[in-house]
C-alpha cells in the first residue's frame, strides 16, 4: 500500500517545543561539527532534530549536506539533491554546541540572519504525518531558503512549511559610563521661556525680588555607531552633560533590533531667584518686562563612553568572547563582566543654563521675551 505524507499546520510545531528568538538583533554563535561513525555521536552537547534523530552532515562530492543520524541504524541519511534519491553513510559529522549557544528552531516565514549553514544549505525540520496518523519530525537540507528536502520511508520528500535551525549568543545588559562629549562645539540655539512678569519703576530707588520657577523636559535618543546595540537587550547609563546629570535608574529595554534609538525622557526643575535694584531715573511708572528662560541646544552630539557588559550566568571571559564576535574591542574583563568602548550619537534637547533678561516696555509694541 502506498504511504501518503501530509504536512501539518505550522501551529502543530508547538508540539515539538520550537522557540522564537525575537527582540533585539542577535549575535550569531558558531556550533562545532565533530566527525564520528557507525551510529556513534559525542556524549554531550549534541543538537537533535527530535528525541531520536541527531543533526549531522555527509560529505557528498565535496559538499557537506545536512543529514539526520539514526543511531539505531548506525547511519546518517541525506537527500541527494541532483536526482531526488537518498544517500546513506556510516561516516559523518555530528553538530555539537560546546559554547552553550541558544539553539532554536524557528518558522521558515521569518527572516533568518542567524541560520546554521553548511555548504550553502540551511538545516531544517518538518513535522510530517502519514495516513495512519503517525507523527514524524524529520530533518534535512534547506534549498534556496524555500524548500526542505528530507529522507523519510526510504525516499526523498519536499516540504514547503518547515523550521530553520538558528544559533545565537545570549543577550547582554550594558551599563554606559564615563561619557566624553565635545561641549566646546555646542552652543545654545533655542530659548525656552519659563516665566515672565511686568514690574513698575515708581521713580524712586526700589528693590524687586524675582522668584520664578518651572520645568523643562530633556529628551535624548542614543544610537550606537555601526553595531546598533546588537546583542544587547537592555541598558542603563550615567552621563554628566555640563553640570547636568542624565541618568536612567531603570533599565531601558531595546524592543526591536530595527529601532536603534534608545530614548530617555527626563524632567528638570528650574528655579530663578534674583534681586533687581531699580534706580530713580526721572520716569515715574516706567514698566519693565522681566523674563526667565532656559538656554537649550537642540540637535545631536557625538559621544564616546565605556560599556560594561553582563549576561546572567556568564563570566567575564565568556562575555569577552561574545563581544569579540559582536565586533567590539574588549578593553578588559572583570569577574562577571567585560568592558569595551561604545561610540555613537546623542540626539535631543540639551539644557545649557539659565538666563534672565530685563527690558523696558514701550508704547510701540514688540514687547516680548528674547529668543535665539
């Protein structure tokens, strides 16, 4: 009797414990191929298609084709892509994970920048069921990212819906500190009015107390040049901008690797206290406009800082290895962390100081507080 194979909906993949790695851009983590034979495999850190079959590859005319190792058979099976047949081999290489990479099976509909590749072929698995209703999780070679070729029941089948094997490093937390910003290149380009009032010179020497106050919002967006927070899930920072402390007491979560801007909003309370001495000048009831304002720079500045990187359960040397794969130049390791320079751009509204101005109110109009 002919056996018919049907593809199960992708929803059924939940039954075989697939995971999805989402959020920030991840750093690819290299797995290691180990040669073996006759159904044997390394004792630890192997990568499997399911509870029975192990991820392997076979050398076919110089191409290392993904295969499934069946230990009970003592052989690995790979699809021969040229004619649709199956190649059996008692010698093969087994895929292992000695670095404790995060290895996951992800739906083929997702863009896979971290897929495990061998000789240009991805490694995939499909969940198949025969006409008796028996489920089979079968692995094989992904061709052109569109089709999964597997060996099952002694022949080759092609699956259009499948999962892709990916491997990434764990995400890291970053604390930014010791910022360097070239303040001499920044000048205020905006004045935010805080409070104003009109006072009257009665024609005699008097002292008028100015007591103004208000709040301004500082809004900052940090980008990291080149690396764009790759492999970082959240961060916090401590930055002194002039005489202003910009800190994030809470960790800032990087939600999506495609949005490289880390946004910080911070309110700053300003107080203006000043004594104005009004001299008798012969003009009784002369009115003066008193303005209190904040000097603001709106734009972007380049920064350099140190980043201290950490990840749960990992030591400094392990973090250093992740940063090297990320493309960072590690300065030193310290216990459970590693330190590397971080460079980028801060764009936002920067407080540059306070200003108070006093001007006469004229009958001609145009009596308003100054602006830049």
